[in-house]
């Protein structure tokens, strides 16, 4: 009787150990933190075509004997057509999977399987990742309630450009303008995944008069304009600025004022 009871206890311990291995699970770190079990379906979020996002899990596995996951992978046959994935080495306690979405990917919901493995104990589990490919995940606005729309010549005007990225992938953009190149300094910025970035776009007017223009946000990834924000400045003269206008052209004035400005240019040459 005791022998039968002992054998039953050993069998129970074995089965419990097997179940713990079979349902070890994952600790998802990126693109958000969540515990995932073997066979689960996980909604990762949205991306734009052509973007690259990262999926990361902890090496903690809940496997017996404290064994940890050694690798994470998505085999090519588990990915949608045209998609690619790689697992950079040396990720440490976080196992990283980088997923490349092709530019040809149409707006839709895509799924693929992600597997974690530990070869030393012969354990391997997987879950299904779902990703939505969408357009318009990067939004742009100008937030300047106190903007000076009537600056003097050479007076700096600063626009607060707000970039919001709703994708689970970072996005690289350039910010520039339709203004003459000497009026502003363009720049590039990377907007991290699921974050909002505020950047300063500085304009230094060079010529007196009214100037309508656009602030343009251009996607490095898609190689196209993401947004075009219209603005207008009425530039006021200083004494030196007024006399210097001819040396900067006549974009805001009629030809009838030409003689007057050539005279100003002559006077200005003596004031330098």
C-alpha cells in the first residue's frame, strides 16, 4: 500500500513538473509589459508600412530548475509575405526580436508566431502576435498661443511643433519650410514609438512685409510629406532693416517702389 502511495506521489510530482514546463509562459517587455502564456494571442498595436518595430521578452521563463529562455525567434514561414525578423545577439536579460514591415504592406491586420526556446532543457513555447498596419499614425500640430506674428526684421520667431507618433515603431522625420533657406534652420528628429515630441522651429525674418509660408514635416522612411502647416508673418522694419531691404530682394513690394529702395540701398552702404 505504501509502495503504491509512493509511486502515485512520484507520478504526481512528475506531472506537475511537466505542466509547469508546458505552461511556462513569457514576460513581454516591448512594446508593452504583459505576461503571456503559451498559445496566447497578443495584440501588439499599430505600425505604418515600411517601419521596423521591436518585440522583447524577459529571459525569465518559470521553467523548472530556474532555467531561462535562451532565444526568441520568428521563423520566416511564420511571418506574413515580405516581412522579416532578426534577433540581435547580446541582448542580456531581455531577448529582442526586430521585425521589419515591408513598404508594400497594405493596411490590414497581420499575424505571426513568436517562439522562445531553451535548448538545454528541450523547452520551446510560442504565442501569436497580431499587428495592424495603418496610415496616418504620425500627427503634427503647432502649439503657440502667444506667437509673435508681427516681428521686426532679424527678430527670432519660434514655433512649437508637436509631433505625435501612435505607432509601436519609431519614425524619423525632417522639419523644414517653404521660406527662403536663410530664414530658418531645418533639422531631423526621431519620434519614439507611442510618444509625443515637442521641437522648436526657428524663423528669422530677413525682409520687411507680409510673408505666407509653410512648415513642412517630411518622412525619411516613406520619402513623402507627412504634414504641411501654414503660417503668416508681417515683418516690421527697423531703421537698418528698412535700408537693407534691397540687398535681400523685393519679395513683398511692387516694382514702383524700386527707385526708392535703390536710394535706400545707396544710403545703407554708407551706414555699414
